[in-house]
């Protein structure tokens, strides 16, 4: 079945460092890909998405490019801030049943940014 | 704008007690609704989804059940909780996806942290 593999955490960086969180997937067909972020004690928020190969999703300085040839969707940010500390989840859209959207998530990567 | 409400935010329940978590969505009609669980140190697992009133699909066999008594209401229940039911439960909604709508993201509630003792 479809699956998502994420970089193991936790990841600790200093403020203004460059961030990469790796994500690779296994899927049949052409799923959409997502990065969700979970701040402490909260639910998940969509950070960015890409719906087809070579699409680049971006938001709040974060970017990820849908790479079909390497089945990857790595998350990057050029200069992280303390406020970026959260858990990040990579996800793909699985088959749709009657229009429903099933998301398959990676394990999540906890990111801590130190001032 | 659409909003999703989930309650309670935290819950501590003894083993063998019943459970009822509620989720409601505002600002949209006929949403697809989902319950996910996030166990400690693990990713999110889809438990149930619903594409309409009274329609429930279960992804994994377990001690829980779901119901959708109204279009924008989704309830997660258990008759007798187990220790293994502890976790962070998230309700989510998405639009119906068809040729006219290719939006695929899901929108999540704030979550309920359930501790079974």
C-alpha cells in the first residue's frame, strides 16, 4: 500500500540555520503531497501542498518540490526561527472513495529551534 | 469561512468507561469527515471517514465506533475504553473531490488528548 517515510527526529537547530526535513513516498498513481505542521498542544495545520510532479509548494518561507523521479517531497527553509518549533508531518493523498480524501502520514519530525 | 470544533480538549477516563468525542464543522455543507488517532511517538492513523449522513467507513478494526447523525457532526464513541485507546484524537474535514473540485487538503480540529487510566 501507499506509505510515507520521514526523516527521524528530533531535529535541533539554531535560529537562522538552514532546514531540510526529508520525505519520501511510495504510491501508485499520482497522489497529492502535503506538509502539515503541529504546534504544541494543537491540531494539524496545512503548511503547503503540491498536486503534481515538479510542483513547488511554498508558505511562510518553507518550500517543497514534488519530485516524481526520486519519489520525494523534502521540506526546506532557508532561515528558521524559534517560532518554527513544532512537529512536521509529510503526507500523501491515497485513493478516493466516493469523493473522500484519505491522507497517509509519515511519523512526524519534531523540530526545535534554539535562539 | 469554515471552522471545525472538537471537544473536549483533554479527557481522563478509567478503563472500561464509555467515550464520546464530538466534532462539528461550520461554514460548509456535505463535508467529508474523518477521525484520526495519533498514538504517543507515532504518526497519524485514519480510524473512520464519512461521506454523508449515516455513512461510516472503518479503516482499522478496533474498540471504537463512529456516527454521523447530522451533516456536519461526527462522533467517536466507545462502550468500554481500553488502556490502548489512549492517544490524541483529531477530527478533520475535506471537500468532496470530483472533476469540478480537485482540492485535496484536509482541515483539522484542535484535537482531544485522551488518557485512559
